[in-house]
């Protein structure tokens, strides 16, 4: 094999300068045409569509405690007795939560599958594609932190700027819910307990009020006191009638003007009056001869007692409900004074300027790549012509190989 002249190979592209120039001009024109075409086509059909990136900036606020600045998440970790390995910063914990399946699944179900009906129908018919959708969503999402400022950035890129903003909004919403669900401050835990207790009391109070009103409407009872007053009036009327009957009997006995049947009838009336009074009082037959009237609690209407019980139940539940509302208000004030767990510095907005693709950079990369390839190919061609194809040994090997192939064909 001949000795290789590298200088001759290096200048060999000059022999093909016209071809190289023509190839590069064609590539430049074709690239410009394709880039312009990608901008003209609608985003859904373009192979290089304009994409937009919505962004939110959040911060974990610090709290002063015993002269040491601590983040809210660190306070939460202490409250929940959570152990975090050294080197794992709180910002990384937030980013891990954003990338967790529980958050991403909520984002998919709430917004992502609604971007088009075909995707929504495919998901509803085949929920097992959730794994594929997670990878797809995360490929368009970006979560990063700025170590110098402590900011956390949540970004989402899509051809639709409005949809990109919606995705960042739902990420923020799901992040807040996830933090409150898994990592609560003592005040937030107390507030959650009070809210659950208020809900429980309100349900009981509604049932108690409904029972109280229905009972009152059915039996027409206003109050146990009025019921007792009515019984007292009845006893007084019966005693007045009893005294009158007894006086009549005594007078008639002195005058002997009554027949036996009339006397018997009058004595029977007196007996019945006494029995009725006894049934309404604590007294007995002998005590009725005095003037004392003691109403028996057992004689007060059972309905009145039941009515009073229902009323007391409603009043007790209302008192508990008011007390819990007061405690909830105090907890809300305390929670606000402690500061939010995450603080949104920049709300996501609909992006007005595209974030990609970088068509100018793509143009320069393609043209530069083709230019270097067009220079490299003549070097290869010249190398084969001068040092491979012109080599006698190589030619002999080619002839032997071609003869062998021909012989195989003829067999």
C-alpha cells in the first residue's frame, strides 16, 4: 500500500468545490423552506410547533424560633417527628412530592386527559395507561431550585399557552393538598380536627332540630311549664267542685230532703272527684281533706317531659357548635400568624412569547453539520481512489472474490 499523503487528502475537497457549494446551497434552501413551513402549519400538524412554557415561582418561608431561622417544612418535620437524611434539603423534598405518583395522577385526571376527547376516552376505557401518561406529563414538566435564592420553579411546556398555565395551576393546587395531607403543623392538625368535629356536630344538630320541630308540630306542646300550669288549673277546678258536692251532701243530711238514690249518686260523685284529684297529685285520700296541692311529676304529661328533653338536646348542641366555631376562628388566626407552608412568589401566567423551538439554532446546526460532512466525503473518496482501489493487492483480492462469487452462481 502506498504511503499516505495527508496534505494531499486535506486539500482534496478543493477539487469538488462546485459540488460542495451546490450541496450546501440546496441544504440551506431546503432547511429555510422547512422551517418556514413549520411556522405556517397549525401547531397540531407542525413538525416543529411553537411551544410555550408557563412558570410559577414558590418559596418556603422561614420562621424565627429561638433565634434560629427555620423553614416551615422543617417545623412540620419536627411536629410530625419525621427524620430526614442529611444532605436532603427541604426544596428537594418539595420537588419529590411534585414528581410523586399521587400528585401526577391528580394532575392527569383533573386537567391532562381533558386536553382532547380521544385521550380522555382512551384513559376511561383503559386506566392501565396511567403509567404511560405519567412519563408523558413529566417529560413536559420541569421542577428546579435556585440554590442561591431558595426559589423553587414549576414549569410546564405545551403548544397551547393556556393549557400550559392550567397545568402549572393544578400542580400548585395538588402540592398544597399533598403537603396538608401528609405533613401538618400542630395548628393545622388542630384546625382539621375542629372542622371535622363541627361537621359532626352540625349533622347531629340538624337531626335534633328536625326531631324537635316534628314532635312539637305533631303534639302541639309549647312548654312543660304550660303543661304543668294546665294540670294545676284542672286540680283547682276539681277541688272546687269536690267542696261544693261535700257541702251539698252535709246540708242535705241535715234537712233529710234527699232520697236514698240521690244520696248514693251524690256520694258517688264525691268519690269520683277525689279519685281524679289523687291521680293528678301526690296526695292520698286523707290528705285531700286539707288544702295542700302537690302535683306529681309522674302525672305531668310524658310528652311534655320528652319535649323538654328534645329542647335541652338542641340547646346543648347549639352551645357546643358555637364553642367550636370560636375555637376554629382562633386556630385560623394562629395558622395565618405562623405563615404559609409554601409562598407563591410569581403566579403562573399565560405565556405570550414562545419558549421554543430555537429554529435559528437548528438552522445553524443543520447547515454546519452538512458543511462538514460535505468536506469529509471528498476526503474519503480520494482516499479510496488513491490508496485502496489503486493498490494491486487489493485489486487481486477483489478479482478473487468476484471469481468466487461467479463460480458459486454457476454451480
